[in-house]
């Protein structure tokens, strides 16, 4: 399988997302074609500054995807996913905006004719991952954390409030899944960086809920979610749950070594829970 | 009166008090019309519909020898009948009359006075052009079958049946469930008077059963409806009960002995179990069980069992029963198919189906009912009495993602729940509402009473119900999160139990019933009444009436009043004994007919048949409703509707385009 | 919306949807940071309906929107609350009426500036620029930054697109002229 | 699955004639309706043959068709007679015939439909001009591509040149010269092919390439015509200009195979204005163009047959005022038919859209 991949700004420096994604894709023969010369999608900032600019920053990639000959665009970051989809939706519905965007891109030497489908890496791996054949991780209980922007506002990939796709994924690849109610609760997102005190509670709520329901590990699908939940545990003594990426668990299920998957980069170490069984 | 006569048209322009005259220069219109060909006289008058107005027409017909009349006034819906009668009184065929609507279509909707006058002129001229082509039409009188069909055996259907039967007419009541009683049979108390539902309901159920004028068809469905007002032919399908109603004594031994016991009880909203042979509740009418064919070991699983048959002393069990079809001659039909509660599962944030202590209002009714799963004690699934309960209003109602309308009863029943909870458990009760809607006799007083009782009313639609707890002491409880909009604070209330006050939607299957009867439904699926204000119980199909929630959400007092009203409409029709068939019906010219059968396909009343010998389509005049579908479908104008002939319509259009 | 020409928000797409608001509070009840806002989201709609545009222009509410979209998927009138918050921020930014002591506009500004200069976002650089205005906040983050660096998670060098000028050009081409006061 | 047979080393006309002769002489059918030259004209006319010996002049592959023969076919199959008929028709004629079956105007009971690949037809005068120069236009036309450019404008935009729904389809497209492929389209067709004793064959691979190319070419032309026509009729004023030279001769109606009314409403006095009305209108507006119902006539016909229009182009061919009637009809028909996802002549069982009530129509959603 070949996919057109948009990493986003946080991918490379995140706690092993890049390493594990690349390792898993190698193992599964998925060719990751990174968009050459990608830029920042604008995240949650740019739409509050200037709609046309926000749309164009995102649409620049749509033009690039087009020259690469792909129909879909895959990203592993919820914020990128939501932002690119938002731009795609606006372009699809607003003819005037579409024309203006085309114009700006044209001035930059790019042509935009069609809008690709924006997909999340989770969807891709959901299709590509084989079912588990080993019971090695059967006793490792995982809590799936989706964050806000994977299922909202579209509610297309799954239900908006209690999605199940990640639970299905984890169960299929051989982990014990703990259901909980914090799946799509807000972690504070970018506000957590500067409103630390005010947002700390949001992350703690999530961690506490997942721990309460008996999980030993949290898994996420987004660099910012991972960062917020991971760093929130560096300052207090509450249950300390390693916050992994779903690609890291997928790598383990495929028999890859933890180091290969960048698991050493977590702030809350996963060594204990992973070596115990 | 002869049609050969040269047309002599009288035109009457109404001031309609202050409705038309201030905007339209009626005298100018009369002057203009007077000059048109074939117009003998054109007059204006303050109120044409008044006695002197009508007399003016009658006198002119007699004295001036008019043979066509046009009145320009309000809508034909309002007064066409009035003026046709006047024309008839003067000895003219009433169809030599045409009305121009210069009120709704001109004076009320046109700003500029001059423009309105011009518009009125062309509309009246068009009516004159049309009436030129009018032809005399005849109506026929048909006798009416003295019987009523009531569809649905809830409180609406039962009341409609009783009222009709008390008037001396034969009533057939069809209910698809094993017992009559409907939703009301599930309730414990009723607002605002807190009458015990069973106490006021069960006597009515028995009355229905024992009334010599009522034939009860439970566990039955309407299969086919043919015919027309006064002369419907209805086929009722009696589903196999597998129990002989005549032999069964209702002793209940079969139900005690049935080994298949773990089927979720529909009547108790899945909060308890029933057996495969069952009556939905102990007071069921008729008190004859049915066998649930999917769960029965003999019928559903092809296993040896037959325990019920073994123990039945009167040998009433009959596993070989087949559906039976009964054909009824019916004069009037009352539709009372009711509602169902909205399923709140898709409102994910309320956790219904995820959290065991989140109940729907129908579940709570049963939980609270003396005949319910807990014998009327409000208990949680762990057997404990709740200490704090939240009641959430507008679940699925007033929500464009679900039902955009207000379901009308939820505020009141929510407050009834609050009262009962306070009374029975002493629990702290929190009501989360958007607006309290209590417009009914003694309703606002009931609201005040519940406030007095210490119920906490929070104005705010609940955002979320979660089992995530802030305080370890609340472990095992649910937290209700909402903005208290009056204080602008986000409140997080830990509770033991949540009741979702779900809205109402049309009953499952009402679309099918609608199709059988030819009734139209509004965007939300409720049956359309003929007129929202002036004919709320009638439907566009003559002889079919509406009662209760099938027309829209309503509470018990309104439902009962409407049921009596619908019965009154039916009785009026039956008492008169005859109906006049419509004159404006279709006719098909055999000389023009190509025999393509397009009209037959397009006729929703099955009123056209094909004459194989002549290879042409033929209209059954008794069945035709004059809708004009055939005329639209026919390319060669062989099919047309009397009084809406091509010449008449074209004449009108020609004049308008002038 | 009101036909009043002085409504600085009148050009916003779907603004007319707020006419449908029934002030039920679902949005504020769903909002994770509602407690930090001076007005509940629904109050902004009520204020706009009253014509109290100044209140909205100076409100901190849009700046605390975290884009979790909880309000938007629950609103019983299907008002696109989150999208409106973005649009409010755009108007407020253009009008320059964001509350002076608020940290979020500075953060956004630092973020946006980083994109404009390099085409990409490098967290350390955004924090550095933001820290010029809010040095305390930046200092507080140093222990965490050290931890991150130890795990190879802190990039100090700027990530860049091949031709950063093209992104700067994109910014220029999409610049909206400031409204005259 | 279709059964295939191939006849080689005979001109298509000869091969078809041999097959039809066999059908008649072996009493496999009682009569054959097929286009044939008459002693008086080179133009082939629909002709009903009961004797094989009379079939000398048949010319079903001629690029000419003064009629859409569906009308004639419907005349002979109006009622089942107990006799078995073979109808040799062009694809557009078969489609029209199927519409007429749906409209109860004829029956396919005891009818064998024989379809032929159609490369298009010429206007009559063009055909006659070529005939006087070349003699045998048919065989020249089959191989000469420049002659093939002389077909009517409507034929140039026809993508349905292969016979669907025929019991037996005879194909020349993509075949070697002097080869004809016979394919069965039904059990009846299969049985008849067996009786004819032709040598079995495979469906040649190159056929698909050739038909695909042709279809693309036709589609491009169609797109052009639709675009041009849509622009010309997108307002009532423009539409009236388009039909400005109409003489109310009703030729188009007469030539239309799916206009099936026994008596046309325009022959009745429904639309005939009263003299006083005309005078009053003239007084009011200064003048009235007569007759007044020209626009009404075309709009009525559009509304009556847009769903069933098979795009045969006969209406344009017969117009004495050279109004591109078929352009208008095919352009409008394409939109109507797309709205209802309806293809006239696709399936006898498929009801005509205005007689059914689809859920989607109710809510007014586009499909």
C-alpha cells in the first residue's frame, strides 16, 4: 500500500510517534510518501486570524497531493486532521473561497483542482494491521484516548462522544481494553501550555478516569494529546500511566522492539508495564 | 334553464368590510368588469355573504335572467358553498358559479392600492372567462354504512369507540397489541390531579369489552382499506394468538407453567421478564394470553414442549392457528394510532444504554407503578432507594437534530415524577429544564406545588451525564453537568438516578396506516388534519377522522376531548345517513383514450379500471375523488376533471395573461 | 442579524444561525474552559442580538475556545458555535480589540509569526517569542523543556520549508486590509 | 450469457438477408419487418415480408431511415395475432418500441427483435445524393469513413448505437470486412441462432476497443450540442426565438415514435382561442402573433415525451423550417431522464417515471 503522508510540525519531536509509525509501516509494507515541503496546517490558530489564509495554508497541501497523484491525504495528528478537513469542507461548500484560494495558490505556482479526502493514520492501520495471533499482551490493559478532534465535529469516522474504533483496533491486535468515559474529554489542548494551572485539572481528570477503570497504559492518536497527558504526570503523585501512541502498541503487537518504537522517549516510563508480563 | 342560452353573467364584488375595499377600488373593478363581453351586470356590496348580499344575486338571476354568476370576495374554501346555495336557490345549477379570491390573493398580500385594483380586475375577468365555459353538473346521494372503525386501542381509540357506540352505532376497534389500554395503561398517576391512571382507565377498558355495540379486534391489524366515505370496505387481519379466545377462561395457569421465562417484558419497558405465553399485564383486556411465536419452544424453535397445552383445562391452546381475515363494511374511520417515546440512545452524551441508572420516562413510569417490576417502589438496580435524582427535560425534543418540536407533555410529567419521587423516597430532585411549559387547567398550579415541595429547578439543558467523578466520595454515582443559565455557573451534580424526559414521535407503523388510508403526514410524521384550526379532527380524506397523538403530541385531557370530538364527527356523518358524492370528478373520453393505462397507474384511489373489450380506461364515479392525477398523466387529454376542464382552465389563464 | 451597519460581525458566515439560539446553555455546559470565560458562549449570541457589539469585541470568550467542538455537536439548534468563535476571533483581531492582558492572543501571534517566517512551527521558537511578552510563563516551562530535551524531544533549530519566502508571500496575498477606525 | 456466431466472407447485407430468408423459409417466423428499397426509390422503407422470395431489395444497414420504424413495428404488433413476427430494427427504433410497449400500444408477445449495429443515418437528400453517385451506398458506407461523417447531427451524438434488448443482435462494428457477428440476447434468440446453423464464435476482443472509441467520439459531440443548446433555450424568450420559424405543421409530432396519442390534444379546440379573446389581446398589446399556441405545442410535447425521448432525431429531419427540434428534445430529455435515473428503452419492466412515486421525489431531494 502507498499512502500520501502529512506529518505535521509535532510529529518528529513527539515521543516516538515518528519512529513507531515508520517501523510499523515498514513491517506492513506501507509506503509512506511524505508530502515534500509541507508546511504548518495553521492548527487551531489560523482560522481565528484569517479564514482565507487558514484555508490556503491547508489547501497548499491539497495542491501538492494532486501533483503527487494521490486521492487521499493521511495524517497522524488530530489537530492537523481536523484543520485540513475543515479547510476541505469549506472549499467544498464555498465557491468564492475556493476561487480565491485557487488564485493565491496560483500566484505561488501551485494549481488546485480537486480536494483530496483527508484521513487519519488510524483508519489506514485499521485496514492494514493483521489480527493478533499472540496472547503476549492479553493481560496489558489499555485505555484508549481519542481527544476531541478525531470524531468532532464531523462524527464521520465514529460517534462524536463515545467512539469505539480505537478500542476495536486495540482488541484486534491483542491488548486488553478497558472501557472508560474520558475518551473524548478535552485535555486542554494548546491552552494547556500557557494556562498550566487552569488546564492541569482537565488532563488529570482524564488520567484518573482511565486509571480508575483499571487501565495500566493510555494510548493516544495525537501528539498534543500525548504531550498533555504525559507532561501532566510529571508534577504530581497520582497514578502514573505511560502515555503511548497507538502505533507503538501496534509495533509491539507486530513483535518490534520497544527501542525501535521510541518508547524510551516517554516522560512516564513504560518500561515497567511492558516488561512485567 | 338551458345551456344553449347565450351566457348572461352577473358579477358581484365584495368589500368584505375593511378587508378588501380599502385596498382594492371595488367600484372601479365593477365598472371595468361591466364592460366585458357577456357580462350583464356587475355590482359591488359591503358583505356579499350576508343575507342581503345573497338576495341581491338571487333577485338578479330571477329578474335579469342571469345564467352565470361570479363572486369576487374571499377564498372558495370559506364561502363557495354559501354562494352555490344561493345560485341553486334561484333555480340555477350551482356549478354555473365561479369565485375570484380578491382577499387572500389580492388585498391582503398586495401593498400598492393601484396594483391591487389592477390585479383584482384581471382575477375577476379570469373568473368571468372561466364561468363562460361552465357546465351544469350533478351530484348523487349514497347511503352510509352505520358503522365506525377505530384504529388503535389506547385511551383515544377507546374513548372514540365508546362515544360512537353509545350513540347507537356499530363499532369495530382494532388494536395490534394483545390488549387494549395503550400507553396510559402503563402510567401510575396522571398530572395534574394525580388520579391513579389504572383507576380511571380499567373501568373504561371493561366498558369497551362489554359494550354490545363494540367488536374488539386485539392482536389484529388493518390490512386493506377500499371504498370511500360512508362505504369503506376494510379488511382486518387477526394475527394468530394460538389461544382460542372463546375457550380461554383467563385462569393464567399457562403463563405460570410456561418454561420460557426470560423474555424482556415490552409492557414493563424491558425492566422485567415475561413468559412466551403471556398477557402484557394482569388487567389486560381481553384477558386472553397470546403466544409469542418467536420465543415459544414449539412455534419458534420446533422443540417439544407444549406445557401450556398440557395444563390448559379448557383445551384453548391451538398451535395450528392461522391468520384470519375479516371484511367490514364501514361508514366512518377514526384513526387513533398514537405515539411512541423517542429512543434517546443516539443522544450519546446522556449515556442511555451505557449507564444502568439512566432511565427513560416510560421506564420510570413502570418503575413507579404498583403493577411494575418493583411493585411501585422506586429502587435502583442495586435495590437501594436513590438519594438524589436528576430529571432531564427536552430529551430529543426542541432539538433540530432529533425532533424540532416541543413534545408538550414532558414538562408536566417530569414534574409529576418529581412530586412522586419526593413523596415516595424523599430523594432530592433536580429538574433541568429549558423552559417550563405548563399551559393547561391547573398546570401552572401544579408547577408551583412541586416548587413548594422543594424540587430544585435548574434552568439549563444538560450537556452531559458521566460516571467520571470529581470527588472519590461520589464513586458509583453519575454526575450531571449543565450550565445553570440563571446564575451562569456550570453545575456538576452527583446523582444516583437520572430520568430522561424523552419526547414523543409518531407510533411505529403509522406511515403504513397512513398509506392504507391515503392520509398525508407532516414533516415530523404526524397525520395532517384538514385544517389546523377549523377542522382539526377531519382529514383530507372524507369520512376519516383523527383522535389523539397520531395528529401531534398531546396529553390525556386533550386526547380524550379530541376522541369525543372525532366520534362526534363520525356520528354526525352516520346520523345523516347519506353522503353527496362529489360532482368534480374525472371523466375519460373513450374516443380520445389510447389505452396506455397511465391514468390507472397514477390513480391513488383505484378509481379507474380498464375496459378490455374497448381497450379504454373507465372511471368509477363513486370512488373518484377528483384529484386530477389521471388528467395530468393523460397525454391526449382523454382524462379530465369535470369543472376543471382544459377549456375552463385555459379560458381563465387566457384572461389572466391578457 | 440586525441590519445595523455598525455590527462589525455582520459579514460572518452563518451568523444568522444565532437567531435560532434558545439560550439553553448546552454550549457553556459542554465547554471545558467555560469557567475562564467572561461570557458564556450563548451570552455572546444574546449580546449580539441585543446589539451590544462592544461587549463581544472585548470579550475574552472566543480566546478560551479550545476547539473541542463539544458545543457544536450538541447544540439543539445546530449553531456552529466553534466555527463562530473562530470567526469572532478573526473580527476581534482585525479590529484590535482583544483584551490587553490576555495571554492567548500573544500566543497565537507568536505561533502565526513562526509560520510566516519559516512555514512551519518549532515549539521552542514559539515559546521564545511568546516569552518575550510573558517571561514568567516561559521560565516556568524550563524544567519541562529540560526533561524533553533529555528524551530527544526538544528541537531548538527551526524547522523550515524549502522556500520560506513563499509562505511569507502566502501571508501577504491573504492579508486583509485593516478596517478604518 | 450470450451465444455468438460469425458469418464470414459475405457482405453484411447478404449475411443478414441469408439469415432472414432462413427464418422465413424454415417457418421459424411467419413474417419479417425490415427496411427494403422499393422499385420507386433508393430510400429503404419499412416493409413487411411474408415470403422469403420477395426479400430481394432489403437494405437494413443502409444509412437512411425516413421513419423511425418503431411506429410501423407497433402497428404490426399492436395485438398478438398468434403469428410470430421478426422485427429488424435500429437500436433507437427498438428503444422507442419498448417505450410503446410500456404505454400499452403494442406487445412483444410472439415477437422476435433483431437488432443491428447502427453507424447512423443520413438525411434523406444526402443519402439520395450519394445513392445517385455511388449506387450501393450501404456497402460503401460500411467501409468508407468519410461517408460516415455525413450522418445526421443527432446520430453523431448517439452513444447507444448497439442494440440492447434484441433477441438477436447483428454486429459489424470492430469486425473484419465482410464479417458479421450474431449474438443472442435471450433464450429465444439463442434457440433461433441454433436453428440457423451458423458457425459458433467468440466475442472478438477488438470490438470493445472500437465501440469504446466511437462512444467517446459521440459523447464529445453530445456534450458540445448539449452545452450549445442549453445556452440557447435557458429562458422562455430564447426558447421562443429558437422555435420562431415554426409553422405549426406538426411534422415533428408525426415523426416522433413515442408520440402515441390517438388524437392529439392540439387537434382539439382546447387551445383554440376565442375570436373575442384574440381581439382584446391585440387591443391591449397592439398585436398578437398567430397561431398563439406554438410555444405551448412544443412545451407540451416536451413535457409529454421528455422522459421517453430516445434521441432518434427524426423530428429535426422532418422540420420544414430547419428548427433543430431534436437538439432541444435531447438536451431537455437528458436532464429529465437523469433526474429520474431513467433510460427509455432500457428495460420493458422499468416503469415510466411519472407513474411511480419514489421516496426521494417526495422529499424533493435530488437523486
